[in-house]
C-alpha cells in the first residue's frame, strides 16, 4: 500500500476492499517480529527491564492486535509472551495479561489507521519530555534523518513531537492523546512526560524505523542543547 504520509492515514483506509497489509498475518508471525524488535531495542537501552510495549494489527474488522504481555523482560522476550487482544483490550489468546497501555495502542491504531505501534522508555525521551514540557513539544527541523519519517521529503520539513503529561488513568490519558493526534494530523509520534516515546507505522518495519529515527533525533537535540549532563 502506498501512502504519502503515515500521519494522514485514517481508519477508513484499512476497511475491507483496501489492500489491508495485516489481513493475512498470523499471531505467531507477528510475535516473532515483535520479539526481534524487543531484543534489538533492549540492546539499545530503549526498553530496559520490563519497560515499553509493542503491538501489531492482526485484523481490523473485527479489530485484533498482537501485543506484548505485561511484566516480561524485553531482553528475554519470546513469541509466547505476545498476546492477541480484541478492541477492548481483552485477551483472546496467549498466557499473561496485556500491558496497562493497551488502550493507548488501540486508540492510536484507530486514530491513525496504523498497522503497528511501538513504545520505548528511553533516556532521551525522558530527558527531553521534561526539558521541552513548557514549550508543549519538541520541534525538529533541519536534520537529514527526518527523511526517514514517512512522507517527509526534505530536511527542511518540520516535525512537531508533542509532550503530553503522564498519567496512570489510561482512559483519561487515551482521550487526551486522541485530542492531540486530532489536532496534529502530520505528527509521527508523541512523548509522554518523564515516561517515553510512542510512534507508529503502516507495519512493524515502518514503526521500527520511526523509533530509530526519532530516538536518533532526540539524542542529537539533547546533546546539542547540553542536556547530556554527565555524558
Ligand atoms: Zn510506557
């Protein structure tokens, strides 16, 4: 499926009759891909301990997601640690309980028509979400790496990564994030304050690339602004 900009995807694009990218995919295949991503991100220090969570759409009608089980060390993740959940976040198959942030994944899939959602708890996303909180977000412009984000053609294009206050109330947080995404149709992700980075893509490969691009840019900006501290 060719889209000009992941930020412009809508749920309608994933409805029957479209070339839905995830329709034929099995839970096991997605679970293996998610485990590879989890171990890779763990090695990079982006999801230490049991932090972070990852999901991929298995079907849209009805909505079914493969999502990481809560409380599993991302460096030791196995396919059996990936669950299938429905549109309410209830487990349909697999042992374990889904992440508390499952509702956020479901909301992002619905708001953006995304095929995969990835979430890291990196050092730089924590530092910059606090440092830029008073500005409401992080403006990123002028970097060649921006072109790794779907739909961005030039280093001169502007990416705005909003900072949203963290909460343990997932229903309220989901609603707040939906409001931000509704007002920022071109953004590729957001930061939860002192918590981490969320991004998405049409599939796991694209979402993984977006994490890598955004984590790179956050680190560059952090170091450029001297937030490196003791580094
Ligand atoms: Zn989190």
